[in-house]
């Protein structure tokens, strides 16, 4: 009998924890949610990612958009949770220029850049997605290559993955997919 594999499932309740059990019919382990509390239909959670795109609007449209969001917040002071994902430089501009909007922000959380240890883990997991056999570490990247990627990306996850993808594509295009990817190789692709 094949060993059961795991798959992730979406948890239907906010704040749930779960435990794994093996399905008798399929042999696949599934995650069972445990209710910690009942969902509250009076609470609305919303995520606005890439909020920095607001900077591309004309000043008039930017002001109108922020006023609309501010109005939404004012009308729904209880039960509304809005998370804005935004580049720090644009967020600072919005917060300094639009005080009526910034006064309604309850808490700001700045994401820290990834560390060297975290980038190793990220790149290894990223590479394992395409590998036939996992656990080859960070190969074909070298330590120096990853250091350079970390430096160029400033620890930003999206930029790390983008740089890795560009460098891997370039090595395949050059006909050298098994060659070590060092700092020189990364620099040649990036610059």
C-alpha cells in the first residue's frame, strides 16, 4: 500500500487549528479544522495587495480613492479589518500626504528583509518544486551566488524568486543548466 501523501486544505473558520488524519478511502491525509470560535458574519476582512499602485493615479483620482476608503472605514468602524500590502516608499508618501486617511490606520507592520538562512531555505524549497529528486540543497546556486542575490534583492521575497528564475532561465538558454551559479553568473544576468 502506498504511503499517504499530504495536501493542504483551506480552513473554513477564522483562527482555526487542525489535526491530520488519514482517509480510509483514499489513503490521503487531510486536515480537519477544530473550531476555536464561530465566524462572526458582522466582521469583514479585506486585503488590498499592491496598494502602491495608487501612486500611478492622477493626484485627483488618488485623493478620491483614499477618500472613498476613508469613508468606508468611517461607515464601518466596528467589524471592518482592512490590510494594505504596499511598498514602503509609497506607503510613507501616502501616510504623510493624506492625514485624514493615515489617522484611520490602527497599526502598521513593516516586514523585515529575509535573512541568509531564510533565503537558503526559500531557494531550496523553490528548486525542489521542479526537481525529480529533492534535497540537493541550493545547487546549482553557490553560497556566493545566493549572497549576491540577497544583496541585490535587499531580502525581498518576490525579487529573490524573480532573480533566481531569471538566472536559471539564462543558464538553460546558454546550454549550461548544470553549471554552478556563482556571483559572476548572477551579475551577468542581472546587469
